[in-house]
C-alpha cells in the first residue's frame, strides 16, 4: 500500500545518525544495574545512564592492552605521555581555567585523553564507536563490554570538556560545522551529542570530512551552558580548528541546535526544511516560543509532508531535494511517542496549528485521526486549552472513531488521549462506541 511505498523510497537515504548513549563510570564492578535488554538507540530509555565499571587500572594499561585497537607502550610513552607533559608546562595549559573544585589546573592525564582523540585517527574512530550501538539489537550488556575497553579514556575526556572547557555562551564563535561522510538522517534537530564529536568554525574543514557523498551540519548555540574543549593547541592538525563536544553523564538538557544541512554532492541547502521540522517538533512536543513564530513557508513544507505520508492520499513530494527531505521527516515522525500541544502558544505557531485542527461551529478539534496516521509510534496525545473550552463532542467522537481504525491497523496496543480545560457532552461520550 501507500505506506509501504513511502517506506521503500525513504529507506534509500535512511541511515540514521546516532547521537550516542549516556554513560557513567564506577570502580565497583557490581554497580551495573542494567538488565541488558534495552536495544533502542536514541529512542525510549536512551536518556537512562548506563553504568560502566572500569576494566583497567589506569589510562596507560587501557590504551596498550585493550581488545579493540591499541598502541604500543613505546608509542604511548613517546607520542602521548611525553607530549602531554610538555604541554602541561606551556602557557596554554596555565591559561586553562578549571570549573571543578577537584582540580586547580588541567592535568597531564586529561591532556593525554585529548591528544589520543585528536592525533590518532584510527584509534579515535574505534573509541567513538563505544558510545553507540554498532549492530541492530545490541544489548546494554554487550555495549558495556565494549565500552569498558576505553572507560578510563572516556571519563577523562568528559572531565577535560566539563572541567576545563569553554561555555559556548562565552565563545566568540557563532556558527560551528560538523562533517559526516554520508547522507544520514536524524532523530532530532536539537542535538545532544553524547559521544565525542568534533566541530570546527571553518566550513571548508568540515566539508573535507564529509567528502563528496556526505553532508555538513551547521550548528548554533541552543543552551549557553553547553561546553566544548578547544583542541587546537594539542592537535597535530591545528588547521582543523577543532572543538570537542561530549555531553556530561549528569545532565541531558544541554543541546546544540542544527540550523541547516548542506549536501556535498548536490550543493543543496536544507535549511528551510530543518527550520520547519524543528518548529513542528516544538509545536507538538516541546511547545515554547524559543524560535519565534511559524511562517507560511514553514506551514507549506509541513503540509506537503503531511500529505506525502498520508497513506490515504495519492500526493507525492517531487520538489528539488525531496528524497532526502522526505527521509528526514520520516525519521522524525517515527520517533514521536508523545504529542503535547498547549494552546497558549497558538499565536506563535498559528500557521502550522491550522493544519492540526478541524474548525467546527463550536471551536477547534484536534485532528486525532491524521496524527494517528502520521505518528505510528505515538502512545499519548495531550492537549491543554487556555481556559474552559466547550468541545464539539460530535466532531471529537468522529475523529476518535477514525483514529481507532488506524490504531487497530498498526503495532500500537493503545493510544492515551488527555485533554485539559474542556467542557463536553458527558452522556454522548459514555454512549460512544469505537
């Protein structure tokens, strides 16, 4: 059917970027309370912290003895330890401020962690992989087993960023770039990079990492408390102007905002789609006025997506860049599990909210059937009106009956609907059958 056709079309460009999992570290091997059966990356319980007991006594043992990718002891001592000790005595090191009471100044061990990440490309690649699932169905137990091989390094790198890094709100840089070697899609456009991620202020540098078949993300400040570590004085590749991001294990509310995606092969800029999808996300999930009002262009883009993914509609997006734009929206909609619409923000999202409601003689009724068709993994729809609002019960019940048809036809067992500040015909509701 049409839903299957849409899935076939978007799968061509639907390799999903993983923002990684959250990890915390402990010397106690008995402290890992994960049951090992949660294998949904970037979904469900992704915000839950996975505790990792250390396997090796120190960083040196870890790097020269791990079972993934190791350095020789002589290479580690010469290229990492000696280098870090020299850097620790430099003016750069003395100028690094500590925001942690545990450290007066940055230590040689923290410098080693950054040097390993910046200067050893193959090792760094393997290291980055321990922050995400690398195969479908990989359990937490399997992830922890891999992560333990570099747990000391991971902890030190996080401490380097969060104890000695720079608040993005204090930076003179307004725009950052990140190159990705492939046309990947994203679960969100407000990014929580839980694994180590290299940014640069130079777009051409990011483009070299993206290669001809990849994409470049343009990112800007979302939360001024987000931190990065300036790697330029430690890196062998100072021309890359590298800034290292990695989310802390204690706070998952420090994102960075994606502004646009540039496709290297076609030179197409997807900024207008990223903006519209981000605002739509705010409309139905987060609901505040952080990005200002939606425009007619935003509404037109969202309407095209709603029509394209409507299984009862023959419409198909065929504009320039449609294949990748469709894949971006498809990944977004598949990750929506809870819709929350507070009507107090209706003035900010007026152009898009018009697409989500049926206008009846007694006011607006949410288009539950359309939302059920579009968001097939949604488990709860919540709407909060500004004040006591009379609900058109007949239109509401009709929407629920249509929604029930789609719920029965997909994998959901149930859909919870919650409304606040509404008046309705209780007798009609009690008599309703679905």
